[in-house]
């Protein structure tokens, strides 16, 4: 089967989990014998073939607007309807003739990408990695703070997108996300399928052996907590800092891995606390080492974080997650087996929970077994048959 996957940004432009998830899906489809062509925005038009076998059509969807001011509004207007993207995407789709068009992020392309596919009578599916079709700010936040309500501009934006998405089958990454979408843009067919673990069963087993060997090596290290994510209010770094202060002295360490707009604030805060280490942005071996050494992961993210990739990633390293008791997070954590849920908006409650867990390192570290077991059930080996069957059902159904 042949699929055209649309993602506003694609490797090497991976600015978040949505881009990574789209790339991993494309690579796994190719590995299972499907033909995949990717459409992504780029400063100029070109077509390349990646080492994985993916053909990537890079599309210049228009001039790059300056940051801020008028440039921001030009970007938003282009997202309402991009005639250049419509014309170029239609030409590419007409040449590729895929059996299915899978849209993951249509920023810069605008909803015109759906119209281009429908003009060629190509079946469509939309994967909701965030809330961009409902909120111009992607996450029901504005200027780093939760929106008090659905503002007039976002109401108009979601009504505009409703015309497109109410006819398009969708993949949601959590039940919470599906329900929130359903209030604004109900899809005709929907599949709820959380992000899988980007590790094979063999890699999970190797991680388990490495983690157990590290813990057997004397001296026994103190409990190590890890925050892994973008340093901004949405991902919860401020809640981590407040909760850590309220927890008091409990003999644990905190390692903060990531980068973002609050980096300077985090560094100043950490300088006064010898038990806190700021790793900066980590990837590859450095990220592997950080997860192997971690006993627990702190994830006080906002409720509208659709399905954080860091949760399955942590499970694959035997790291239980102390997460927010809100949004999609309760669907992704089994309390007592793969982590704990807490009201992270209450710094005192978060601090007490953090301290209580830290004071019982034996119980904390024993949860690694449950995490590894959960990760083995969420690998791409189990995920791909479901998503491929869903895609085949859409492609084999009536024309879009």
C-alpha cells in the first residue's frame, strides 16, 4: 500500500514530539513493506530520498515571514488558506497517486492540503498530535498561561476547520483528546491509539539488564529524579521547581534535561541547590545514560498535553512516572505499577508526594519491573498492525 504523509516539519526539522512520531510511523510503515512519500514544508522545493527509503517532497509553501508583529499575522492568515500549498500539493499527489493521504500537521500548508487530496478523490486520515485545528496556539494556552476560555478568534478558527475535519477519519492519542475534539470537530470515524514505545523488545531487555547492573554496583546511589522536556510552563518545569522546594530535604537528586525559554531561570534556581543538576538538551547516548540512571520521572505537564512521548520512553527504561492527575496522563500511567498521579497544581501536595516516594527507595526501584512489562506491551510490533489495519480500512472505503 502507498501512503502520502503530510507533516509541516519533518526530519531533520523535529521541533517536538509530533514530528518525531510522524517520522517513526513513516519509517515503520516502510520497514513493513509499504511505500511512503512525505510532504513537508521547506525554504525551497526539492525531493530527496532518506537512507531509510523515505521519499520526502520538500515544499516551499510561501515566503518565510519575519518573526513577531506583522509576520505572525501573515503566518496565521496563510494557515487559513494557502493557495500556493494547494497547487503544489495537488501536483505532487497527482504524480504519486497514493492510496491514502495521512495528515499529521497542516500548519503552513493550511486546510488546503485536505482540499487538494479530495479534488483527486484520495482518502484522508488526520492524526491529532495537538489542538492546532481548535486553538491557534496549539494547546489552549496563550503567553505561557492557560486560556480562560475559547476566544473569539479560536472559535472562528475551529469552525473553519470543522468544515474539513468533520468529514475526515481521525486518529487520537488519548480518550481525553478525542472528547475535547468531539466538542468542536466530531470525526466520522475515530481510532484512539496512544504513542508506542520507540524500542524493540530486545532493546527493552538490554535496558533492564543495564539498569539492574548499575543498581547492584556499590555504593548504592541516592534516589535520582529526572525531568526530561522543554523548559517552559506548559511542560511543567515551574511546577517541578515549586514542588521540589516544598518537598524539603529527602536526600534525593534532581536532574533536569532540556532546553527552552526558561533555561536561564532554571540555571539560577539550580545554582542554589547542590542536589540539582541541569544537563541541558540531551539526545543519543547522553539521553540514554540519563534514563538509565533515573529512578523516577517528573511530568507535571498541562492537562492539554495530548500524549507525551516521554511516558512510553521512560517505561522502556524502567522509570516510573510521577505525573499530573489531569488530561490524558491518567490514561497513560497505572498508579502503583508504572507511576503515581498527583495534583501538581498544588505545590504542597506535589512536594509531599515527591518526598514520600523518595523516602522509600526500595519500593520506588521495585516498580521498574512493572514499567518494563508495560513497555513490552506498547512497542511498535504491537502498534503497527492496528494502525495499518485502520489505514487499509479507510483506503478501501468510499472515496473521500
